[in-house]
């Protein structure tokens, strides 16, 4: 059977009537920007995460930039960020005026650690971006012990937890993306900032709205970055199902293990104390590119995500220099994502493992 890399439509199919009804409510109300749906979604997501504030924005990239500016990051500052992650995690830093400083990651989890971050710190470091890579929470408490503000990039980790705390509630601030393929995805772009800090939340609200509190007086150079009412209404329907979907992702990972995938590939390792919500199920093999090609020929979804890490991307070259990050380079070379969704069944996992076995000639 064919097994797609993603399946975003099947999990939400039973919710379509309610989604359609909520969309109709928004259209009938005629309020589309910062209205009651946005306010309600922000409250509901804050309650889910166990934080005091959620400030929704237009997308996950804006969320990082605005969160860093709320922390006071600006020209002359440095922000430590992993190189093995999606481009936006670093792309969002230069608009603040600060410089990204790339660090290496743990070879097992792919996440930053206190040790890899410490190696990148300088007197100019103003903040740390900790990415919950592929839905596996980073060790944020250990990072906060370094004494610097930590922004948790939880874009891939909605529904995950670490030592009982939700991903998105671990750092001084956290950011989310609601891109359609994410664990909690809307029907377009969307993002949010979560925090327990009243002052940081208020700064984020001002920054997302042109630097103004009232659309009359403008205190800062801000952004026009707001989640719209339609997307908020959709997200309100989906949010109550997030925990079930996250458990489905963990069950899919267990299906792969039971099917014997670890005999063929190096499987992802959870951070100690974490319950990941595997946004992507990323394994490793020496012949990763050849394996992706062979699986694709067998109608099994597979792809590389970060084959060129950030410190080797042309647009980020001014901040990378001749930096050497050996673990990052190795993970970039050897990783591949396999099919993952909340409803992936054991027979589908068996199909993927059989295709891997065939492709490797095992």
C-alpha cells in the first residue's frame, strides 16, 4: 500500500461540519481582525499550556522576531540558535538587529543542550532559541540555568511535554506555528507567543499591532502581524483534540519500533523526561538519500528536511564564517523523515519497514 509522509485531512474529517459552522459564524459576524474568536482562542490555548498569556500573530516566524524584541533583543546583541533546524528559527533573528550565533546539537536527540549552547555564549549573548526539534522537547530547564532568557521554539511540538510541563510552557517565552502540516495546524498561516510574564506579553501585543495599544498613539516600530478570526475559529475546534492526536503520534512511533525499524535505521531518541509529540519521525542512515529515492519509488513518503544546515545556507553566511559543527553536519547528511500522522496504524508501519528492508537489501 502507499503510505504518505503526511495525512492532514483524515484526522480532521469528522470535525468538518463543526469547522464549517464556525467559519459561517465568523462570516455572519463580519469581524475578522482581533475579534472574539482570537480572544477566545488565546485564552483556551493559554489554559491548555498552563501559562498566563498567549498572544497570537500572523505566523511562526513573526512570533520569534516579536518574542525576541519583547525580550529587548536588538542591534549589537547575539542570539544562540541551533543550526540543525528550519530556516525560520534563525531567519527571525536579524530583523531584530541582533546576530544569530549557531551552536551544535546532541547527536541522539538533535536538540541543543546546555553544553552545546555554553560553547557558543559570548558577553554579547542576549537570548537563547531552543528548538523542540521534530516534536521532541529541548532540555529547556537546563538551558535556563545558564542565566539567560530562553525562547522555546515549539513550532513542531504542540502536544508534547517535558517532566509534566507542556511544550510551549518551558521557556521565558515560547513560540508556535499553526502552519497546516503542524500538530495543531490551521487552514493557512498562523502563530502565537506564550509566556507567564505580564510585561513580555504586553510588549508582544504592542509589537504585533504596529507598536500601538490603541491605534492612535504609536510607541514602537512594530509589526502588522495578527492571527485572523477565521483561523482562530478553526483552531478552537481543533485544540480539544490535540492531546489525542499527540498520543496517536506516540503510538505510531511505537508501531515502528514493534515492526523492527530499529534493526534497520537509527531511530529518534526522546529527551530525558519527555513525551514527544512526533511532528516528524526522523531516522538516520548512512545512505539516506538513496533510501529516500528507493522508498519514493515504492510509494512510501520519505524526504530529507535539513540536508543543508543553517550555518551553511547562503543567506546566513555573514554570521557563520568558517564555523564547524560536526554533529550538525552528520545529522544533516544522514537523516530522513518517514510517514507520521496521528492515525498511522501498525499495518502501515509494517509496510514502511518492509519497504525500508527491501530498499536496503536486508
